[in-house]
């Protein structure tokens, strides 16, 4: 499983995100605390998109496909705090 912190500033970003994750075959969830939704669901993603501590959980192991996804979703990643 791969966990990636994500953040959405605008509703358009949610639509772009859902389009992107639907291009990949593995199961993905958006998780905030004890709440989780299917990351490939537009309605679910919209519902949880403003939650604090939002993370994408990718239910697979590292591969070329996951690395490609991670590169493509760089704009949705939450910046790390140093």
C-alpha cells in the first residue's frame, strides 16, 4: 500500500484528480481520519475533498505504473512541512 498526502484548492482539481486516477487499474481510496471514499468516485471525492489530513491510499505495491501515477499527480500532493 502506498500513502500520499493530497490537497485540493479548487473543485476543478477534484475533477482532474478523478479523471487521472480512473486511468489506473488499482484500487485507490481517499482517507481522512476514519472516513474513506473510493478515489475513483467523483461524488465521494467531492464529499471528502475539503477534509483535513487527506491522503490517497493506493492498494498495490510500487511499480512503474504507480511511479507514473505519482509523477502525474504531483500538483495534487500536499506540500511537506519542513
